[in-house]
C-alpha cells in the first residue's frame, strides 16, 4: 500500500464548471502536494485576434469568458483608444462603469452560489442565484442580452442607458442591496458555514505578494490593490468608493471581500446614474496609427490587462491578454497544502478561477510548459518508445 | 413451524411490512424530501413518480464492474444492504406495539441489521478500486463510528427504562420521558441516511459520488432503493421508539397514523437538509462525540440511575 494516493480533481469534476486538472497527492485526507495542469480550454484567441479588424476583435474578446464578458472588451477598447488617442465622451465612461459594476455584482453572486453548492449548502446556492436573476434582467433590458452584452466599442459604448432603464436599475439595486445584506448575515451567522470557511485555505500576505495574486484573492490576504483605484479607468476617478480589504487570508475573508464589493458596486452604480451627464455616447474612430497601447480594468476576479500593438493596418500586429485567474491559480498551491480533500474544492473555488480566460494565455510558453509537466509515466513511455525505435 | 407459518413469514418479508411496502413508502418519502428541498430552494422539484422512474431505469440497465475491483465484494455489497433493510423491517413495528416478527433480544439484532447498509457501503466503496471510492469508504467508516455511539445509547436508554430487550416492550410514546435521547436519535438517523449536513461520504462536489462512484446500472439501483427503504425504516423506527401510540385498535387507522407521523419526521429531515451546508468529517466526529453523545448520555443516566437504585 503506497503512503500517498493521488486524487484527481478534474479535468471533469462536479465542483469545477470548466475542465482543468488538479492532482492532489493525499496522505489519508490531508493534501501533501498539488500538481496544477491548465490548458484544456485553449482556443487560440490571441492568434485569431491578429487576423481580425479592430472592430471585430471587440466581439471576439467578449467571448473569452462567459461570466466576465464585459471586462475583456473594456480592456481591449481602452488599449485601442490609447493607441488611437481617442477620448470617449464622459457619458460613455459612466455607462462603462455601470455595466462593469453590474457585471461584478452578478459575477460575485454567481461565485457565492457555486461556493455554497461546493460546501453542500444548496439552499443558499439557489437563493443567491434567485437574487442574481434581476441583475441579468437589467442587462437584457439595457444591452439586449443577458450575457455577452456587446456594449463596448472603440471610442465609447454602443447603447445608451435610457431614463426607464435608470428607474429599473435603481429599483433592482435597492432589492439586491437588501438581499445581499441578508445573505451576508446568513453566511456569517450560520455556524456550520463558518466552520467550513473560517481558517481554511489561508493565503498569507507574503505568499499573496510572492505569487503576484490580484483581485479579491489578494485583498482577502491584506493586499490593498484594486485597478479601479490604482489605475483609474472609465469613470472610477469620478465616483467615491471603498476597497474592502481583509487580513485573514482564508476562504471566509475572500467571501466577505466579495460580498462587501457587491455593496460597494451598488453604491457606485447609484452614484454613476446620478452623476451621469447627458450627451454623446461615442466618439468617432476612424483609423489606427502605428503604436502600442495597454488597457487595464478590475475584473471581478482581479486585474485584467490587454496589450495591443498596431502597425497601421486594420489588424493588430500583436494582441496579448493577461487574465486575472492566470495570476491567481499558482497561489492555490500554498492554499491547498496541509488542508483536507473536503476543503480542496472550496479552496480552489475561493480564487474564483476562470479557466477559459486563463488557458488562452498558457499557449505563449506552451513548449516550456509541456516539457515541464511530463509525468514520470509519460517519460518512461517516451524512453521505451525510443528503445523500440533503436532496435 | 408448519407451511402456513412459513407462508405468512415470507409474505411479511416480501410484501408487508417487508420489501414491497417499504420500497414503495421509501421511494415516496424520498420524493417528499426532494420535493420539499426543491420548494425551500425556490425550485419546482420532481413529479411524484420521479424516484420510482429513477430506480426502475437503473434496475433495467447494465452494471459495469471495474476491472481492478474485487468482483465478489463489489457485487455482494448492495445485495447485502438490501437484504439487511428488508429483514430489519420485520423487527420494526409499523402502527402497532409489536413488530411483525419479534423475539427476545430482537432489538440487538435490529441495531446490527441497520448497521449493515453502512458496512455494505464501506465494502462496496473500498472494493471498487477507485480513489474516490476509497476516500468515500473511509469517510463512511468515520461517520459510522461517529453516529453509532449516540444511536445505540439512545435506543439503550429505552431498553434500560423498559428493562427489556424486546422491541415490543420498548416502543411507546417515550418522547416526553426522554426528549434528549429522541433528539440524539433523530440526529443519528439523519447521519445514517447521509442527508445534508452529513452527506460527507458521497459529497459530490468533493469526491464525485464517494463509495458509489464506480457503481452503475442494477447495482447502483439496488443501492438507491436500499437508501430509500432505509429512509422509511429509520423514520418508522424513530416514530415507533419515541412517538408510538396511542393505538385505536383498528389496525388500518393505526398504520395511517404511523405513516403521518413518519411524514412529519421526513419533513423535519428535509428542513434540516435545506438549512445546513455539509460538515467536514472531523467536524462531524466532534459533533457526534461531543454534543450528541452528551445529549444521549444525560437521558441514559436518567434511565439508569433508578434501575441501579442510586
């Protein structure tokens, strides 16, 4: 009987909604080593983007991820605007902020539901998703789609937020705020939920810094970083908001950070609706001069960066995307070590990993990565094959 | 024992209150749990025939036995579990003071029979040659060790009180006398059924389906059926031990009253399942050996002290 057993979580596993593989080496129920393999979701979007026109790419990057389907277009148009030197009108900036915060609310609620499902709290899962539903209704009313909103456009936004939308958003935000507060109480006061989340999957501040984590994962470990404050984009420098930071670093801290972010987002949306000036929603974008541009925004999972290099034609020469989960996934190793298998799914979920965003990144150094992730069995197989060939 | 006696016994075993009756009631109760859970969660929930359809579908499908599994153990485990629950129903009174088939010391046999499904899950999981099965089996061992203590102690409380090991003399409306033992037994019943917050062995978001991971087709169907029958058997046992009577003398009315009480127990089980997330195995162990044990022990001492004459 070997001392260690290997328990695979993924590539297909009920707790993961997307295919990735976490190989847990366990001693009894305790995790002693972790092997993380990503790349099951690679679709070659960066390469594809180099063969598309600037307007088409907005819709291509929207399809990187289903949950944060606004953050990639937002980053991309900011990068493109940086090259072209376009200033979007102020109303467009406010609309971008509102859409971005609505997305954060629905993404965090979705995450909370999945987290509750993972710890077996299916009632909370269903309730939270019921709260999330009206937020998607807003998207449907404002953008015409519940997901993949297609709102961003180089130079501004594609659709305006009309007066009747404002009333609807304000009403739903009030309801969401009340419901979120009761959910916060439910999570914090339920002794069993607390027992499952508190002190589990601790990421120390040093590790959080060392592994370059971003977003709520970093903020749950005491790192006060937020692209909305540190690199203000859209209308974030025009509204007033706090960045919730917790120092415990456990799953509970990350949960609380996300829940408080929902409340902050609601407040941002209300301020933005109030302060939004009337006027145009887009500036004209005619041609792209040669140059380089970077766009960054705070996705629900952390800082998202798009780098764009133009050579003056109608297609970019290089388009590089760095999604937040790419930074957060390696930090799972210190988080998972020495905890139990029962804790592993909620710890993995606690960084809110978005694999479809991540995988399109790993291809950049696929050759290095591949040689590194060969397992012992595969090496033995390769060596045997070589022997056979030599015979 | 002549032919007629054997015939009656076979009828008891296979039809009432044994296999057929328990299976139908168990599947109905299981549907009730699922429906109530769904309503608590703002879902629609399954139609009333869903659990029957599930089991019939599984029973008509092929079972795959993994290549590396211990074939005999793997196939025998669900059959043992089903047989044990069917037999146990002969010893659990339904709407009466005495069970279908009682003898001196039957309560000990009953406790053993009710442990066999857990043991079968352990055997099935560990013989399936699957890491999830092995982990599920080890969790089931942990959970069984955790709840058996409280379960046995609370049943024993009634035995000491009645000064008898006959199921017949133990049943009655004992709730007012020993409420703490009743609560302890109820929690143990929820754990034995593997319902949230104690669905630790088959925690699907952690270890797929735990011991059931490699099971499919008929064998899985038998396990599911056993699980449903166990729901009825355990809620019946709980009602008979703590909420039985008063009896009207009309057997049909008594059985119906018994079933209504069982439904109430199942409703409470569904509420508990809806209101709680899943515990971790070490937390469950601490809970059972701490809180539940103390509850059961207090009532056990209350029963024991007059008997010992302290």
